[in-house]
C-alpha cells in the first residue's frame, strides 16, 4: 500500500468545538469530506458530480482531541477497489506537533444520479485509483 499522497490542511474553528472545548465528533465527517473532495478533483479529475460516488460507510477511531486554533492535516488514500465501490483510509494529525488525532475508513459507492442507481466503478476511474495509490482491484 502506498503512502498518503493527498492531504488537506483544515483549521479547527471555534464553531467546530463543543462544550468540552475540542472538535466535536460530528465535525470529523466534514474533515474527511474535504479530503475526498480534493482527491476526487485533483486525482480523478471529477467535475460532473451527477455521476460520481456517494458515501456508504464511515469508521472513525478518535486518538486525541483537536482544539480550536490547531490545524488538522487530513491525509487520504484509496486502499481497496471493489466492483461498485472503493475504500479510503485517512490519517488525521495536528500540523504543529504531528500528534495523531484520528484514523478513519470510508466506503464510497459509485452512483448514477440521473438514473438513481448504483453502477460499477468506471474503468477509467478504477485505472486512476490504481495508478495513484497503487491499489489492486
């Protein structure tokens, strides 16, 4: 499996925090989404979101809290390609210290919005996923 080659830096804003003073667990879904968006745009060249992928599953392991004023680096890679889906793994770290904040995994299903149905991962997209992250189908 390749190293993480795509990442996005996100500030932890005051509005991200909860009564405990750290980033609320629900905000992590948005952090992961930002990384997926960058990956889809930069690696897959997706510009038409009507035939793309949808989030089907999320797992997040919280390792340490992220606090307002910190910058979280969300690194992402594709770890598995299926017939109609692909799995991505994430590593979230504090930019300043390198402290591990969270690890996550998501499953995305390729979806044809105009026809409202799941479809196979397009051949060209599967090739891009394999080429960029060295993933076997």
